[in-house]
C-alpha cells in the first residue's frame, strides 16, 4: 500500500526552519513565497502569501507500507527532536483510474527528466466536500487527466503527481514532550486539507502558475490551488553524540512506558 505523509506547517517551518527528521521527501519554502489560485465561476484570481500555518503543508513524502497500522508505527518512530510537529498520513491514490507517477515513471513507462537549471514547484489541489467524499469523476475526465500527465512528462515539465483519498481513513501523529499521540480521521476542516498534487519544473513562479491554470482538473466548478516552491532537504549534520544519546533515552522511555501499560492491562485481565 502507498501512503503520503504530510508534515503540517507551524511557525517554525514558516520561518524556513527544516525539521531535523530523517525521512526523505520534499520540503517546501515558507508560504510568504506561495500563491493561491482561485477559480470561481470560471474566472481565475490570485492571492499571494503568507497564509495561516494551520492551513499549510511544510513537506511530504510517499512511502510504501503493508498497512495503515504499519505506516503509523513507522512515523511514530521518526526522530522526536521535531517537537510540536504533526504528521498527517493519507491513503495515496484518487478515486477512479487516474494513475500517479514519479521518478519511477508513468503508466506508459516514460521517466521524468529533472533539469537542474529549472526550479521545482508543487501545485496542491485543495480539498472540497466532493474530494473528501471520494467522489469519482467521469471516466472521460480521468482519461484526459492521465493523457495530460503523460504529455507533461514527455515535454519535460512534470516530475510527479498523485491524488489523495479523503481523510476518513487518515491519521495524524502529534509529537510533543518526547511523546507521540495518534488522532484518527476524518478531519473536519476541509480548507486545511489537500486532495492531490503535481510537481513540475519551471523557470519562474509565473510559468508554474500558467501551467496550473491550464490543467484539466476533475472538478468542473470552483477550485482552489496552492503553488509552492520546493527546496532541497538540509543535511542535518548537527546530530551530535549528545543528541543521539538523548534520542536513545527518549526511545527507551517510550518503550518502558509501553511495556508498563501492556503489563498493567494484562494484570487487569484486558
């Protein structure tokens, strides 16, 4: 099974501080450099950032796991130094037969070609009531989307793209005070959610915006997009021996607490 893990933004990431986590993936520049595109009654308008952190994603990664429980457990054991972080775990894939793609290639076998002289941008499709309900677009709409994605890769514009299922089966892992807690979906603030993304490479934000406005999205009516510039992950060489030791102590405390709870439950006959 494939899942997308989204690192929700906070004041720290909006200052451009990348969390010292070990997961791979894409990190995004603060929303001061972002643009939201609103299509209302067929007309586009632009809103420049910054935007409230609670509405934002700071980074994301696609991961394979055997089950929802497995991916949650993986995320819970990421470094605990990312205090205050919230990671949202979503089922990857969109309703219908739209096909995601990344560096492994498209359904037709076309491999995206990264051009280092161009900047990577991520176009998020913000969720609405239909996407949260996993509404299935008509087959002809899916066919056009798949063809556009394939063409975009062949033209050297698109690098990746994937839809996301609604949050009924989602979860959020909260990090606080060297502990993690898990909150199950669905999540009610639809305007804080995303329904899918495309990663493209372009010479400028204006060029990325022009591409985003031209895409044949599955929703026929009003939509909201968010265009963000991607940046490279910082190599966190600041993990000193003291930090590694502190991390080990945190993990030992978590394990000890888990064992205590298990023994206590067994003693009660649970």
